[in-house]
C-alpha cells in the first residue's frame, strides 16, 4: 500500500512539473543574419514582459528562413530582402497566405580596412571589382599595391541578393570572392585584412568603429536619412514574413517589434526605425 501511495505521489509530482510548461506558447524565428541581433535582443525583452511566451531565434540567412516558413517548420522568417517570385509561387502552390511585414530600413555599407586610403567608389567600379574586371588597388589610383581581396556574402543571404540586384546586375560573382555566412564574418575579415573590401548592413558598419571605413557610393554617404530618401543606391527594407494573419503569441511579438520598444532596439542596433520615416 505504501509503495502504491509513493508511486502515486511521484507521478503527481512529475505531472505537476510538466504542467508548468503547458501554458507556454512557443514562437520560432529563423533567417537573416542582418536582423538576427535585433531579434535576439527583442526576444529577450519581449519574454521578460511575457513569461507565458517562449521565443527562439536562429540565423542561417534570409533564404533559409523563408524556406523554413514555407515548409512549416518556423513561425516567422526574417529576411533582409523581398521574397523572390519563385518563393511566392511555392507559397501559392502550398496554399499558404504569406504576409510581409516591414520592420526597419537598412543600407548596405561598402567597407574597407581603415589603413586603405580609398574613400569613395561608384556602382560601376564595384561591379568590375566583384566580377573580377579590376583586381589590384592601383587600378583604382590608390596608393596601395596589392590584390583586392573580395569579401562577399553567401547565396542564401538576403544581403547578397540586394548586392546582386544593385551591383552585379546579372553578372557572375568572381570565383576568387570569399563568400562568408554572416555580416559579422565579413566585418571581421575586413578589420583584419588591409587589402579586403566587403559589404555589410549599416549597423555592422557602425560596430566596426575606427577599424574600418565606409565608402561613399556614387558620391552618397550610407546614412539613415539617405537610405530613407532612396538617394543612397544600396538601400533596402528589413522584413518579417508569416503565414496568415498574425495571431496569438506571434501577433504579440510582431506588435512589440513595431511598437516603441522594438523600434528603439532597431535604432540602438544601428538600423533605421520606421518611425524615422514618419518624422
């Protein structure tokens, strides 16, 4: 009898522990490494205010996040580019109702090491460098003799897709280009290599401080104001994608991102809050 009673008490204890998580809603967010640091901080702040919701955030790139959403393995996809036509078509074939939610603006900063004397570049020259037509810094009239080390993002990256659209414009990326998996990896490489050139989101360029130099492109500085006006040629939106009208915990998270606290985090991380567009 005592054994039965003890077993019952143990079972009740286990059930009571498991029951603690029954009321917790889970939200999975995957995708863009550009948006990743924003969403990691937002998730922490959001969960501190919503103890009944658990948010997990992972990177992998915009393409990875969108594929995960279309395959039903994530609730929210982060993307630093628009969804492609073939992705919209796949969503249609699966009967999905994908919604696009812009959460911030950004500008791709073209960066070099602080020791590099270059300070400006134009899009046509960028294309020649990244397709292999220009390979040495001296070809740009720069007092730096050495091969240009081309740093790019991988093809799953929304950052690459924007660069591909605005700079490569149908041309193939040079085979010698070093393709890296994140903005942080690109920044680290440029910081450590005086001959390197790369491109990163505006927030990452600001993190580089005096160890890197952001070039003007077509005579325009990469700044929030120039990105919002469209004057800077490598501007873009940052997005969250969801399937259907946001409900429950997903809606609460998105409302938080778009609200004052979320937009403050966007700005603190060096990106451009949507509220700036309303001023």
